[in-house]
């Protein structure tokens, strides 16, 4: 009857072997934010695409500096966005604007700050060691046409959006997003718009999981299946063809109506583990369907579900989407004891101290049923099972669920 | 002609005095993710709403323990989601499921792990110090009906979504989002779907700003206005009635066609500063309209615009939306020199070292025109103006633009 419980690190190991085989798809660049780029992005031209004026001022030829010339007749003005002018007499100048193409026959920009206007002429008392191409952002110096600007696999953030628009990538090939089903089980659950009877509660886990996925840019669909073995079997089987990932909440404890493990077995799902040496979230069940779809069957307690989603599901999903896997540690700001031989995920509120270091305070409450505490805290720190006492100053792995 | 340049800290001080007066609005809870809660959320009932079974097992009366009774006749099964049963004989038991209401006449739950089934009876060899309400999550122990679960001003994350659904808040009052206009200026700009001439470039700053805002859950509208003083004046004036915040890109340097500061002045905008002792982003202009709308007029260079947006605009906006203001510091992992009396915002790639500490590597490139480098880096660190040399191990304020 007792399951073989495994360590959280073993959970990581098992889950990390499951991979999503997601196709690519083309989306409009304005819909690409947060997506995983599935093609290299190349420079469609040199950058800068022309010798670009880098300061507002006057464009001259460097021979004028060599000749110690100080007074320049202004031939013309070269604005940004206009075709290239030509300096007619090499000892004259053209006023040039930041972002403009450098006029033909000029190769130095003397900024206005070093000049003094004298009628139709410009006077420069000090060239401050200016030479050929001073204050000119030279064509192709940043990137040559054809070079890779962004590699496939990069997550498209606002920084990449700037680059995509620069090179005119109106459509972008990205990795398709996984299709996720979030399935609540439990006869005690009623809809959020219902008034529950005394012995009922409203569905909430499916919404917190769904919105946690949404925070990562992943949409999902919610289902509720009652605690009836046949109904579970039929409905779950029906969902297998439509989704890549299944997240269940409830139905995996030792209760008489916790049919899920048995139903999964009958549907040919290969159990990977049932039970983790952790609190909260001990009854966590995980398996893989015949078509390599992972099933995260999380315990029904709200804090347990939420911890398992944040500690295992979201990091795995982000790795599959090629997002960076980051593992900060936080400094515990007060002593804490937990005397069971389990990994304990302590709810904490994080902050940066005056030295800019990441610190955490255990939040009050912390009973695994205390949902409201999840709002006050913003992360869990992972207290390893081999110690019972944790002291102020200890550095512990932290799992954020709020930004 | 030379503007009076101010320090970045002075920019913070000036901008922090501008406040958005945003109304409240009611949204469906499924649209509330990321929004700022504008009402307190109260418990609509006690939590737990009933004496809740916390383990799968049997419910007994504690007098059986006192009487050292070991064998219990099973009267019935109390599933989760069913109305409350009643134990008929106090020396018997009822099987109880996690999440169920505790049957009347029972006050202790003995988990299955401690029991052994003997036909229609359950045998318990060891009560492990169980007593009244062991393994029972008592009614109201977490929260009493009417207590505040989430305070107004909290950002609605997936954690809050769980609570909102628990209490059946189908509609939620949140702070309205600001209306933001992002305005590109510059005759050299063409649309992203255009092939630019040699002296033209595609618009990109407006898209990176727009998507940076989108990453914070704020939508905006993009405009492009050419470098024509009258056109600028008429169009900008026309926008004043429709937006709370204006972000300009370009048109604030010293060029002959950098009309914005003058146009703003003629429209009655009160300039707060023009020019910051920083690189990139020195020509940053900031003013406030007669109706208290801030105008962030950012330099046209892509990295300058992006730095100013991330260092000033986004943190200010987040503070106005009551998001937490966090200031981590990162450890520089190699020496770096910058020999100008300016605050330098160094592009860096951040990572956590094996001790879980936040570290940064300067990324190559870093010319203020090197847009591609923004994709390789993920943050800026702020090198103060009073030092020129920064050494490995220095802790510096970091401004992330990627998660």
C-alpha cells in the first residue's frame, strides 16, 4: 500500500527525460512576444546601413583639420532621412544631423558643441583630436549583411522585437506552444459562480494552474471530472488525442475515490513515480502516456498543487521551451526548524537588502491549507531533508512564483 | 546651448513626483491576471468552511483512543463532496476521505497507513499520540468569514487567482491601466514592411517600447510623425486628450530638425530636464503637460531608447501600478573601465553562480548603436560616474530587461 517515495532531485531527473516534440509555426511579429524563435534571424543589410552621422554638427573633410582650417563655409544641410549630399569644395562643410547619411566628400563630424556660428560660416577653435571618421558610425561596423543577429532558440522579448522590426521580419517562425489540459477532479468541487453547500468548495486549483501557465505565455483548457472511475477513464482517454500535457489536481491520495492512478494504469500510462519525500505535495503522481505525453497528477490541496506546479511543471516546461534555467539562492533572514525527514518547501517573502542581496522571510501561516498565505509570500525556499535546523544567513534554493 | 545635465538619481527624484490618477474598473476575474487589485477581497465563509478531513483513513471519536480500543466496525464511508454523515455508535468508525466534511460524532482521523483492514472492521495497533482533531483541518482555522484575504493594491498573480476563485469573485475591481502613446519621430524611418532606401532605416524603437510595455501588461498605440514642426505640434496636441503617458523616440538631440523640445514648450508642457549625465541616453528630455501627463522624450538611438525605457519609464510605471520596486545588485565577474564623468549603463549577461549569487558578464559590442547586443545581454548594470575603474567582485545595481 505504501508508495515508494522519491527525493525532489530524483523527480527532476525523471521529468527532465520527457521531451515535447513541438512543431514550428509562422506568426506575425506582433504576436511573437514571449515565443521561442525557431529560425535564425539574419541582417538584411549592413548595420549601420550607411556611414551614419553620430552627432549633430558639421561634416568636413579631414584634410581641413590637417590644414588647421578653422572657418568653414556652410554649403548645405544633410538631414536624417534624405538622400546623400555631396560636399562641393573640400574646405567647406555641410551641417549634418544625427542619423543622417554622411555626405560624400566628408569624413569627420565636428559636433555643434565645438563650433560657433558666424553668419553663413562655422568656426571651430579646437578639433579635440578629431580625425577621419570621428563621430561617424561606420557602415557595417556593428553587423555585416547576412550575419546572424538572433539565434534560433532565443526567447523573443522586447529586445528581440526591436531587432526583428529593424530587419523587417514581419513574420517569424517560432516553436508551437504546447496544448495543456488542466483537469480538476473531486466531487466536492463546484463552479466559481456557485454557492457551495457546507461540505463543498469552489474549484480553484485549476484556475491557479491555468493562470500560472498564462504567466508563462501558455494557454490551457480546464476540465472537471467527477470521482467516478468509468467517467474518469472515458473522459481522460478522450482528451489524450487533443493535448500535449496533462495536469490533474486531486485524486491521487489514498482515498477510496482516488481513482486516478488506477485509471491511468488501465489507459496504458506508465507510472514514473507516486509520492515525493516533500511537504507540501507528497502524493504527487507522474506518468507518461504511450504517446510520450507527460501527466502531472498533483495533490488536491491548493498549496500542494501550487508548489508542485511551480517547483516541477513550470521549470520543466520552460526548459522545453528553451527558456533559461536559473537557480538563485536566497539568504534566510531568521532561524527556522522543520523536524521531519522530508524536503520542506517553506513559503517566504523575498526582498533585496541594502547590499542588493536576495533575502527571504518565512511568512506566517504556512499550514498546507492556508491559501491566503500564497498571496503574502512570493516564493518557496527548499529546505533539504538531511537537516532539521536552518539558521539566519543560510543560503537556500528559491523558487519564485511571483515576478 | 548646452543643457544642464542632471544625474540619474535626480531623474528618479523628478519622475517619482509624477503620479497617475487612474480610475477603477470592474473586470471578469479571468481577465484580471497582472492587474492591480482596487478592492479588498474578503473571505465569504470560514476557511476551511467545515471541519475537513486532512488524511484518508477512518474517523473515530477520541474516547475510543482513551479506551484503548483497537478494532472498529466500519459504519459507512464519508466521501469528499457529500453531505455530513453521523457516527451511530461512538465506538465504531466511518471511513473518511481527504477533503470530506468530518462526520458528526467523530473528532479524530486515523490515516490508512496506521490501520489494517480485517473484513468489515479496521484494526489500529498504534494511535501515535492521536487525540481530538488530529488530522482534522478545523473549520475557520485559516481564515474567519469576513477577514481580508487580499488587500487592495496587490498585484493579481496566479496565487491571487486561486484565492479569487475560492471565494467566488467572478468580477474584480482593479485599477484601470494607463493609456500610452508611443511616438516615433524622424524622417529617416520607414515601416517595418518597407524596403528602406540607402539613407533610411526601419522603425524599431516604437516596437521595442511597445512590447516592453506589453511585457508589463500595458498596451499602447504607435504613431509616427515626420520632422515637421507644425505637423508635430498639431498631431501631438491632438493626442493630448487621448492618453495618460507619452513616450517619444528621437527628436531631442541638438539637430536642426529636433523640434520636440520647442514644440513641447509651445504646447505648454513644462520641461523638467533635458539631458542626463549618462551613457547611453544623454539627450533624454522629460516634461509634464498642463494636465499632469508625463512626456518621456527618449533619444532616437535604439540602445539609448531602450535603456531609458527600462531604467526610468518602466520602474516608474510599475511603482504607479503598485508593483514592488526591487533593486538587486549583481557581482561583476571581470574588470571594466569607463573613463568619462558619466554614469555608464553597461550591457551585461546575468547568471547565477554555483553559490546561487547573481553575477554579470559584460557583453561584447556595447557601442550605443549595437542593437543585436541587446539580445545577447539581458540587463544593464549602473556604473556610477564617480569611479572609472570597476573590478571583478564589485556589486552594482542591475536593471533587468529580460526575466
